[in-house]
C-alpha cells in the first residue's frame, strides 16, 4: 500500500484551491464544474498528483493509495439519515469538490441510473432498518469484501473514498490480487467464462441478468479481478468452477488487512486489482455516524456508449440501452 500525508504546504495549497473552486460552482455535480475539473486538477500539489496518477501509470502498483490528513475548513452538515433524503442530495462539501478533482486525475467520474437515484457522488452511511443488508448502508453486518459493481462490464476502474466522519474508527478492509498466488489449475478455471455476476443490493433492478464471464482477466502473470462473493456464482452444475471460487475466497481472506480511516482521509483504489469491505460496527443514528463519499471513475466513458442514453450523460444503465437485460 502507498500512502502520503498532506504536508502543511500541500494542505494549504489544496485548501486554497478548493476555496476558489467552491466560490465559482454551486455543487460538485454541476455540469460546468465537471467539465472544468480537468483544468482545476492541474493546480493540485505536484506530489498529490504524482502519487495519484501512479495508480494509472504504474503497471506494478498494488492498486492502493491512502492520502492522509486533509483538514476541512468548513463545518460538515449532519450525517444524512438516508441517501434518499434531500440533505444527502447536496454535493456541496469540500470533500465533494476535492474528490472530483482527485478522480479526474484518473478518468471520468460517473454514476449508475440504478444506484442512489442516479447520483454521481454517493453518500455512504448507516441507514436504520438496513443494518444487516449487504451494502454500505449496513452496520451490524460484515460488509463482505468485493470489487465494486462487479456485475457491470463498465464498472468503475478506480474508486475514491473520502471519510467525513468515523466516530467508531471503522477501518476499510482491503486485499490486492497481487498479494497472493493461486494454483495454476484454479487460475485457469477462473479465467474462463464459467461464472455469472449479478447486481448487488445497491442497484434497483428487478431481476438477475448477465452473461457468462471470467472472474480473472488480463495478463496471466498479473491478472485483474471482478468478484463479489455474495453475487458471483458458478454456472449451474459446474462443480469445478464452484471449487475454484472457494479457493479464491480462502486466498483473499488470508491477506485481507484493515486500513484505519480518519476524517479527512482519502482512499484511492484500483477496482480491477483490489477488493474492499468493512467490519460490523454499532451505529447510533444520531446524525453523527460514520459518513463517507464514494466516487466511481472510468478511464474513458466513450467505451461505455451502449450503456449511456445520451453521450453527454455520465450515467450508465444496468443493461445496454434499448436492449432487454436477459
């Protein structure tokens, strides 16, 4: 894992930049800001840009970057009780603007029509009544490790998490596929299209769908991964593929480690190399609970054109537009 702590100089330079940006745009989802963000990002401190872009340019990067010690100048609003409420629909915090700037160093910020009502910047907080659901809204359940939106062919290639509040000091569990080796026979099975990955609980879709897909892909010596153990299944009757998933699961669990997260920390991960999850915690539902922002990043949204209703849109549909999902 790579890490960088904001120096005093880098912190002030970043804070001043965000202040200027916030004076010019109403929210971080403003179309003008999203268009201009690529220009503003060039004014981030050199060191911050260097370590962030390394996730994209360094093929041997393990895919994890922990940026520590950003300090918010403006007071935070109360933690939203649910992402559906109006107070969570205002991406106007410092974290929103800085998260977009960091994201544009890696690609295009985007969202899904089927997730959080099409928001580009996702609020992640415990939601009363969802304590045991397999989603970021849970608290008492262990959020299983996973690659984000593993079912989708154009899922985010990078993710940025910004931690606003964390009174329980809940860490994020991580593992890079490059931390362990699999037997050749298992590796071979996992690279074959013998699996289905279905949408997880955060997507409002009414049916399971998808095509057969491999779990591992890319270079044989440094493969990429798309895997969510709760939503990935071997094809019916394929016992060999099911056993390969069990070996993969055991291998990942053997190297999982927890990254502590403080308010003002940013965690940037390669969603093709790294799985992430979270341990259970006791939420209080008092609007001071754990709260973080999540940004999905695609290297080039043009490749996802069949899933966009408008080429100006940053939202992807769950299935190709105009085609049945089955």
